[in-house]
C-alpha cells in the first residue's frame, strides 16, 4: 500500500509500514475498549514498566 | 511541468478517517489537467509515523509542497510544515484552506516555515502558482489570492481572488489520488440511518458552495462570498474580514443538476459506490435559490440514470443512497418526500436550540416551531432527521436549557450537544476575540508558542470538548456539568443547581436566570425581539 498516490511514479515508492499481528490486535483492542470507557471499564496502555516513574 | 506534493493533514484524530478532502481532490484534478505532476500524501487517511512522513517528503524533488485543511488540523499542519522545512530547507512550502484563510496574518506569523498562503478559493490561484513555477519564478505576491513574505519579511496581501462563476467547469475530483479502497471505503458507514450503516462503498461529492444564512457561529471558508478585504486609507490591503454584526455578504453557487448526477453516475460506475454523501453546507439554500427546481431536477435525473437504490434479497442494493444537510425553515414537505423516494437516507439539521430567543440571536432564520415541523416532515418523508444541538450560547440560561431537554423528550432525540465554540472566521470569533484571548492568557508562553491565540487554535477540536467559552451565564465547568445532566435527563439535579446558582449570583426566583444586562434589560429586549 503506497503512501503516495499521483499521476506519475515517484523515484522511491514508500509503502505503509506493516504492523505485526500483535500490534494490529492491540490497536483494535484499544479502539474497542476506548469506546466503552466509564465506571469499571478502563483501558490500560501497555507502556514500559517504570518503577521509579521516570521517563 | 511543476512537481507538487500535496499533504492532507490529520483531523479528528479520535475517529477513523471518513472523508476525502474535497478541495484538495479538485485542485489535484485541475493541476493534472494542466499537465503538472502531482503526488498526494493523505496523512489523515494513513496516519503514518514521523519516520514515514520523512520518507514521503524525501521521495522526490518537489517544486512545491502544498498543505491545506480546516482550522482544527492546525496542530498536524504545524508539525508537518516544521518537519518539511527541516528536511528540505530550500523547498517552497505553501498552505491553503480554511485554516489559513480565516487568520492569514496570524498563521504566517506562527508558521515561519510557510513561504506563502492561498487565501480562499484556489481553483484559479493554484494553477497560476504552478504556471509561475514553470516559468522559473517565485513572485507569489504577483498572484491574486495569496499572502506572501516580501524581502524585508513584511507580509503582503495580493489583490482578492474573485470566485469562479461556473462550478460546472470544474473537473471531477481526483479520488484516485486518495486511498479510497485502502482506507475510505472501509470507513463508509454513517451511523445516521440504516442505509448509512450498511454503506460499504461511500464517497462524497460537493454540489454547491455557500449558504444564505448568517449563523453567528458559522464560517464559510472564505469561499462563499463571506470574505471581504480590508484596506487602509491608502488603499493597501491590511487584512481579510468575515461576518461582523450588520455586515454579512454571501455568494450562492451550485452545479447544474446534470453535472451533479453525471458525477454521481461516474462515482457509481468507476468506484462501484453504493452511497453518496453531499458535503454541501445547505442543500435547501440551493433549492430556494433555484426556485425549488434544483433538488427536484436532481431527483428526476437520479431516477433517469438508474441511481435510485433498488434493494436486493441479500440486503445489499443497486444504485446510490445519499444524504446531506437541510434547513428547518427552508425545507418543504413536497421536496422532502421526493428526496425520500429517490434514496435520501438522512438529512442533517442544525437545529442547535429550541428556545426562540436563542434561535433569534443566532441568526439561523429558524424557530422552535420550524425546527419541530421540519423534524416530523422529514420523518414522514421516510428520511431520518439528524439534529445538531449546541449549548453555551452567549445568553443561554436555565430556561433555554430546559426547553432544549423538553424538545429532546418530545421528539425522541438522543444527543450529546456541542459547546458553542467561536471558530475563527465566524462572527462569534470576531466579536469575542478579546474574551477568547483572556481565557488562554499565559498559555502561549507556557507552551512555547507565538502567542495566546495560537494556544486557543491548538486547543480547538470537536466542539464536543469545551474550549473558549462565550456564555455570559455559565463557565466551562458549569457547561460540562449541565451537559452531562441534560444528556441523562436529570431535571431535578439541574433545578437544584439553579437554586445554588441563583444564590451565588443573587438572582431571586421568578426573575430570568441570567446575568445579561442590569435588571435583565438585555433578556427582556431579546424576549420582545423574539416575540415580534
Ligand atoms: C468534510 C468536512 C469535515 C471533515 C474533515 C474534512 C477534511 N478532511 O478536512 C470532518 C467530518 C472531519 C469535519 C469535522 C469538523 N468540521 Co467540517 N466540514 C466539512 C465540510 C462538510 C466539507 C469541506 C469541503 O470539502 N468543502 C468544499 C471544498 C471545495 O472546500 P475546501 O476543502 O475548503 O477547499 C477549497 C479552499 O479552502 C482551498 N483549499 C483547501 N485545501 C487546500 C489545500 C491546498 C494545498 C490549497 C492550495 C488550497 C486548498 O481550495 C479549495 C478550492 O477552492 C465543510 C462544509 C462545507 N461544505 O464546506 C465543513 C466545515 C469545513 N467544517 C467545519 C467545522 C466547524 C467542523 C468541526 C469543528 C465541527 C464540530 N463542531 O465538531 C469538526 C472538526 C473536528 C475536529 N476534531 O477537527 C466548518 C469550518 C471549520 C473551520 N473553522 O475551518 C465548516 C466550513 C462547516 C461550517 N460551515 O461550519 N469537517
């Protein structure tokens, strides 16, 4: 899937980066879960574990 | 031949991309027709990461990078313009669309990366710029409808670009240059009707430009005759102006029914589309202007061209369902019925409120009565009316909020209203600009921006989120709380809060719940005006 579309061919064709199966699943899950937020419905982002809460 | 990279910035990040940017699609078609080399990176559709945006920018030797979009795309535009300038220091970068048009001087100040801007309609300006590139020149200031930087850095407005007369002269939008199959068709569904929900191959068209009404919150992108050029005593253009109290201008233009239906037929055939969304600001304005012939003729030709949807056994259909925007006072039962019979599935109505006092001040030309009447006419015609609702009008009070809730109950409307938002280009923005800047005081500096107004622009998104408040009676916290209770129909809780509010503002029971004007003079005048 080329990110650029035009009336001629560009020198370098840039394809949309393919997400891994897990990434696609995570994206899908985030979207579905975010739609239901409220009360006990919470969505947690999977970030790095950060014990001392420093970036 | 000029080599151009057009970039559609990201808008409404929280939702899936649903609309091919029409202006850009038309401009690309015009440029291609003139023989130029065009590539489009639709960032709103792809939403690729920064690494990939870099690759896109580096993928060819561009004569011009053209970015454009609506005001709420500003954050994305800013990011892309900065990236492009960093990666390609010598490339010419331009910006067009509603975002630049409403605040040309400010945007050029905030984004030094932009070499020049397209103000308003660009059907002629854009190809003229490409012609200039072909001639090896970069005298953007010599092209009408631009804002550019002179040698000393001074901003320069070239003369106003006049609007084209004949919209039928426009080539069909270059849908092919957008990821229609890869992205847009997947997001075809429009949750406003059964047909909309089942749409699998929806595309948009735009069949008219303009709106005859003067809603105080609305902006018409400077392409609807709504923009005027302001000159100083010496005749030098110093800025652009939009709706202002007692100063409104409009130009109404529409495609011929033949053009509209031929385009619909082309979309159906070429893309195997099954749904068409009319982006037009207000289809009924055009119907009134054409003395009630336009929509009728479109429906007639829809049928003659075999576009009226025919259901198949499996629930799919042949033909095109369609939808668009109507108006409470300008619509009539007869035309609605015809539209319903020809595949119109939903019509958006900007009812906004149900209190005549509020409606009158809004300039919408509608009343509670016409709102309710059009709602039932539309339902009767077999079309779903989709009412937009707003709270937080300048003189909104407890009475008007309760009237709104009552109407939702009466009509069976489930809605989460927008907050009244002064988008640039609207009369509200012009009138309340100082008030807006006050609300963002210090934010510019804090966020490392040029000024506080830029902070406001960056904060703008969907009006379902609160940004600058223009209500005289309620602050942001109150509006959010009241909306929540309205949505859940908590009448008692609102009554309770009204008591607290009255105590706080020393307004006894029985008097209008408003802080507008001493002795409620302002409100009484409004009531009188509405009664007239
Ligand atoms: C489709 C649409 C959207 C799409 C986005 C489209 C997109 N990809 O940008 C969606 C659904 C996301 C959207 C959302 C909103 N929208 Co809207 N939307 C429209 C709509 C219906 C059609 C736009 C259009 O195609 N116009 C017709 C074409 C021909 O005009 P155009 O694109 O501006 O192009 C011309 C010029 O501007 C210029 N141009 C444009 N791009 C470029 C690029 C380059 C390189 C150049 C040179 C020139 C150029 O040249 C073109 C030809 O003259 C308009 C109403 C209308 N009919 O215009 C409202 C409109 C643009 N939206 C509006 C509003 C208020 C909103 C919302 C804020 C509503 C809300 N309350 O939530 C939200 C914002 C949400 C968010 N979080 O950002 C306002 C104005 C917004 C503004 N200040 O810029 C409009 C005008 C409606 C109105 N009258 O109130 N919207």
